[in-house]
C-alpha cells in the first residue's frame, strides 16, 4: 500500500493524474491510501501518523508548494522512507516528478504560427511571480516568441486573481482585454477550464469561436476528459499522465542505493504533448 496526499480543493488535472497513478499502482500490484489536505496541519499530521501506523512508508504528495506545508508538517513528512513531490521538492532528499510545461506552451505557439496566427496571447489564472506553474507557462511563451523573432506584447498577456474556476465576469474581462481592438487572434489558456470559460465569453461578446476556422483560436492546458466533449473540442496541451504515473511509481518503489547523492537523480521530467482538435 502506498500513501497519497492531495488537496481537498485540488484541480481536475490533479484528480485525473491521481487516477493514472492508481492504474499504474494496480498494474504493479499496489493499492493507494489517500489523505486530503484541508488547510490545517493537525489534519495532515493525523493522516501522516495513520499512514505510518499502517506500515505505509512511501508517500506521493500531489499538492504544489503552499502555506499548508508549514514546518510541523514538513518535519512529520520526513519520517517516510520515500517521499515524492509533484513539481517541487520540499524536503531534503525527497524526489520529484514534474512536467515540461514550458515546452508544451512552445508546441502550442509553434502550432498557432503554422496555422497563420499572428498575435498570440497567453492567459494565466494568476501572476507568474505568485505561482511557479504559471511561471513555467510564461517562460515557454516568452522564449517561443523570442526564438521566432517576435517581441512579447504585454497587452497580449493577461493574469487573473487565482480564482478557480474563474467567474464568468472575469472571463468577460479577459476577452475584452485580450481580443478587444484586435489585439489577439489566438490565446493559450492556463488550463482547459479557463479555455472553456474563455470560449463561452467570446460567444457572449458576439465574437466567432466556432468549430470551422474560428476567428479566435483557443488552446487549453491539461487535456481533461471534457476537452474532447466540449464544442468545439479543445486543442490542448496534454501533461502525459500515464508517463507521470510511471515515473512517480519508479521513484516510490526504488531502493535507496539506486538514487545518487545529487538532486538531479531524484527528479524526473515528463514531456508534454500538444493535442490538436477544433478550437485552434
């Protein structure tokens, strides 16, 4: 049995990734026991003690770095023989699995340029300096445009306030800021939920976001199950959950002598992949 921590209000992308981890664990003859963060270290510590009492000494943390990991929690987590984080290692000697989000955005920019898009925007659900995941998207966007000899227009980059899911009025503001006055003819959104809200806001504004050659191309991020069901189906960046789950299981089950002293040996980077559908 392997332990898993996930936030009580985690994103749909994390829950789909958790499903992939459960499938990979089952394939290898393991089960998962899940605990949820609820913003209180007492609850987290209670789950941790329960894991350890049951003999569970390998733990996967699906949460990104947040204040929920206070000093007390981190100290308790160090009792696990193997500890794997998503995105960032928060404990010395722990392991990490991450996704090359910047390259995923690069693939999206390249695809949009090849489709004739000339003014590509980036929509983030929070400012890059506040959220490292948004920072990765911003880095991939900036480097892609610079590699193509294009300058980054600050008016084509819009950041929300971290609200998830975004309220309708916030999506309306994003559309007006990014598409108004012809600023953007394509927008890469920080996740599929935002992409769907953005397309719906485009429709409310009277702008064409239909399936056949949409005036405004929209790209999502995560490739959720809903991405293919939405109309138009979303072109989106797949975070390769199956590969993520395999890498996480490899790290959770490896013996200590298989890991080197350097930090690089304890980190696995999973490639992202653009999935082209109707929205862009």
